[in-house]
């Protein structure tokens, strides 16, 4: 294969690696200067950093509802999302440095997030009984516990997206990492996810580095 063709093929495999250093080195927004519309307030939620509060099967279902994949996206993508391997998900949770989960009453997920607007806004409603609660948001970080960390699997139930829940998850993770003296924080994301993480303070690596995924198949 010619060098030019090899470079083009490699470029297709590159995914954006964003870091929180963008807060120190801001760049002009490519989306214009129009102010973004205010998001709807989230329903009453509870946020936990206890890994034991996350049921792996519930997290698997949440990821499936969000069409979230924990593996390299094949090309072309499958017609329907596939559930994450439950055994591997349990291992990933056990070895994560930080885990943040968000739950709320199941009543806020009725009708797929539609219906009565006051029900979605949580006006006049409590958090609900513990057995009625549902996992609606999640995020985790892995770290060497000294210098670097990376965010993974930040997801929010589709009916509650654009309500500030995802930002709360990222803010909780980055605040804890900063308190531990870890400031080199990165995230691997798709172009579709990029605006969300930019709004959370991530941006292009100040050193210009790019994350590359190992894609060569192993021969047994």
C-alpha cells in the first residue's frame, strides 16, 4: 500500500482525544456565537459514588437504551445495538478508579420521557421509594492514581438527556480527580459526543497528541 493510502487509512481510525487542558487554553467555538438554549431542569435525582450501588444488569440495560458500545465501533455499524458483555462489565466496574451513578424514580421514565411535562420536571414529586428507583445515568474513570486518568462510559437515559445529568456526572468525576492531584484527564469520544465534552471543559490536547486504537486482529 502506498504511504499516502496508509496515512489515509490510519486517519480513519483516529478518534478525538480531549483533555481538560482546554480550560487553560481556550479556542474559538466553531458553532458560532448564538447562545445555547437553556436545558430543562432534571427531575429529582440521587448521585452515588458507591460501586455497590450499581447493578451490572441495570447498567447493561441503560447502555443498550443509549445504544452505547464499550468496544470499537465496527464499520459499517450493526443495524441494532448489542448488549455489553455482562461478565466483562462486572470486571470493568470492579477495576474502575471512580464510579458515578445517577438514579431517580421510575415515574420520570414513563411514556419514554413524554407525557405530562410536570411529571418530567418533578414538580411536587418526591424521589420515590427505593424499589421504584431506576439507574438513569452513569460514568466512570480509570487512573494510575498518580498522574493520569480517563473517562469512560458516560451515559444518560435518552428520555432525560439534555437536562444537565451528564454534566453533573463529569463534574463529579473531574472534581474528585483534581482533589487527588490528578490533572491530566482525557476522554475518548465520537464526533457526535464531542460537543458535550467540550461543554464540560474538554478540548484538543495542548500537545497535539492523538489517541489511536489497536485494530490488528490477533491470530491464534
